[in-house]
C-alpha cells in the first residue's frame, strides 16, 4: 500500500511540472491570462523609482521584493535588487510572475 502512495506522489509532482510548462507556453503565445498586459505600462511610469513587487515563484510561493526599476517592456522588467547590506544586483523579472506593485 505504501508503494501506491509513493507512486501517486511522484506522478503528481511530474504532472504539476507539465501543467506549469503548458501554462508558460500558453502565456508566451498570448493564449493565457491577460493580467500582465498593463503591468509593463505601469512599471514604465515607475522607472528610476523604488517599488515593492509581489512575485509568484516557480513553486507557487509568493514573496515581496523591494527594488529599483531600471527598464521595462511588455514581458520583462530589469530591476536593481538589494541583497544584504551593500550587495546589489540586477535581475530580470518576467511580468507574468508579478502579482502586485506598491510604490514606495
């Protein structure tokens, strides 16, 4: 009976990754949700300012990042993220993963 449970768990994990891959393909082809349509325009207005972006990670978690917007287009945003006391790095963030924008 334990083997059936382990097999089921492995199958769920495998199918979960396929669903995420399918969602990404649909979004790239413009078939998926349209929630990120206006985010590029909203972030373009915030270039040079510090904002807090609420992001959805690959494993479904949601986290907030305080960052400075450097550049943006319809799909990606280039931001400067502080990691620690003096460490800053540039990161590209896909706008499909952004859930919320708060201006600081």
